[in-house]
C-alpha cells in the first residue's frame, strides 16, 4: 500500500522485563516479539515502514534486518512519550500525505483482518484519526472512549480523570491508530508534557483534533486478546501460550489432531498434512513441513525440517534435516543438521546422525553415531557402531554402499568405503576399504589362558 506508512514504536527499554535483552527481541512463541508487528505490515503490503528505536538500536536493527530488509530506522535519543516517538519519524515522511498506521512492537496478538478493518474504516469515513478500541468487562486502568448521543467520539478520559458517570464506560483505547499524515504531524507540535510523567502522549493529538472538530472514528476488536501487550515475563508467557494455542487450532481446523493444545508448541509458518497426530510435549519450529498421516511425539522437537508422509518421530530431536516417507525415528534419536533420511528407514534408540545421507530401506538400530556418512539402500548398521569422522583437523567421509551389513560395535575410521553386499565382523575397527561381497574383520585373535584365576591367587 503506497498510500500508507507504518510506524512501529520499539524504543522502550522494557525495564520490567529485568533483562539485558531488549524487550522487543524476546522470543514470543518462537519468534522475536517485534516480528509480529512487522508481519502485519508485510501482510498489508505496506512499503514505507519505519521502526522507532532507542537505547538498543543496534541490537534491534541486527535482528530486524533479517526479518524485513525494507525497514527504515529512526532513533529516539530520549524516551519522552509516544507522541515524541512518533514525531521523530516526521523527517522520513516529509511530503507524505497518506495514512500513518501506528503500531507497537510489544503487541503481538493483532490480526491482519483487524488492522485492515481499521484502515478501511478510516478511508471510508475520511476520518482524521481512527483508533482501535476494545469492549472490556473490567476496564480498570484503561483510558475510556467517551461518545455523544450520536456515537461520535468526543474524548479519551484516563482512569485518574474519570468522573463518576464515566466509570461505567467499557470501551477502552487500545493504542493502535490510523492518522492522516499531515494532520498528525501538524498537531504533534501542539502536544505538551503537562502531566505527572512529563511525557508527550499520542492521545493528546486526538484531543487536539476533537477540539478542532475533526472526525475521529473507532473500530472495536472482536477478540480482546488482540490488544494484550507485553511488559513482564508473566505477560510473555501468557501471550506465547495464546499464540501457540492459535496455531494448534489452525492446524486442527485443517485436519490435524493435536492431542493436548496446552502442552504442544507449534510455531507459525509450519505446514502439517491431514490426519497427522501431534502428541503432547512436542515443539515444532518455524519453517517445518510435515506430511500426511504422521505421528510426531510425544517429547519431540522438530526444528525447521521436512518430514514426509506416514512417518513416525517418537521422543526425538530433528534439526534442519529431511526425512522421507514411512520412516521411523526414535525414541531418543538426534538427527543433527544437514541430514537426509530416505523412505522406509528405521533409526532407533539412542542414535545420532550428523550431516549424513541414509538411503531407502536402511536400518540404524541403536546406540550408533553416523557423522559425514553416506549409506546406500538396505544397509544394516549394528548396535554400538560409530563413524570416526574427525581426525583432529578435518571431517572425513564414510561411504557404505547398498546391502552392506555392519556388525555390532564397529569403529569405521574415515575416510573409508564399504562396497556393495559386504559384511564387517562384530567388534572390528575398519581402517581400510572393504571390497564388494567381502567380509572385513579387524580384531585381535582371542586367546584363553586356562586356570588364570587360580594361578593369580
């Protein structure tokens, strides 16, 4: 939207978080808090995006640049109130005559449709300002929206200034606004800080507009959760739970079974196929794709990975990897980044796979480490096998070709190649290539010393 500019207020220090991390960079349901406001502007196709930053400008910029490279940053040296923060953006919007959408970096529950309705209402009514409101059963602590008999806004009254007759008002200011740019910046200059906090408040612009008989409209949110802000760690936890629950409900509406939404943590931008079951205490992060008819969990952590259909991941961790169809993983398996697991593969208890390719039909039963390895089709890896891939300077590859049987408790010292249809004997340390259809055996011959215990005594 070329005629709309967004200003996201992110200069606050968040002292109540009691953290060395900027409040707006704390993770909310797996994503930086500020990313949710940025997502709103992106979904509305707003091109002119401004973020107001303060003390933690560099830290915020470093994170935001990875989320949205099209953001312009404006520095607020002193945090003197919301009106003062917005005023810092005026030079960036010099000559702009469209709509200014004001958002906060610490209000992550807003929905696109709500902000779209706010914008549409503003445009339709040719208002000077349109503000988002909420109807609360208990409006204690919020500024109230006062209206006349014709339901026209006549003011915003803060809690401390309420008259007895106004205490019953339930419509409150949510602090999200659309302004006409020229009227906004012209009237920001008239705001003063004659208040207990000695700050310049954006709500005073609305009071000034009303005093000049400008039209101010309201849009009430359908879901009051949308206006919840984050100021403390408790808020952070509560709002993360709401977002995780939203995500779970979205997947369930598309045919996914989530056994326990209160103990399942699915981030946004996750795709899950129909009839997949997600068990409790499972975390699925942004970017993950899971096919149909899968069973994921309990106690699994899927990190930005692709999982095919009819696959089972039980009590295991999968990181930035790809798993095929009809494959079983776990329990207690760790698939580390850059691994590719094929179809109908079995990876069992206490197995670690790192940067390896395992082809269709292979089995890695238990108690095994495969690093920088390439396995062919229908390979069997015996228990206790490790690839010795690191020589102290570099990582070396192990190649195990089709239909190879690796005996239990093998050490495969890379670089090494085990050719097709070969065997290695249990207890071997394989340091040389094994030819096709051969048996590799590397262990000392057993010798029994008869009566050793008796002679020792």
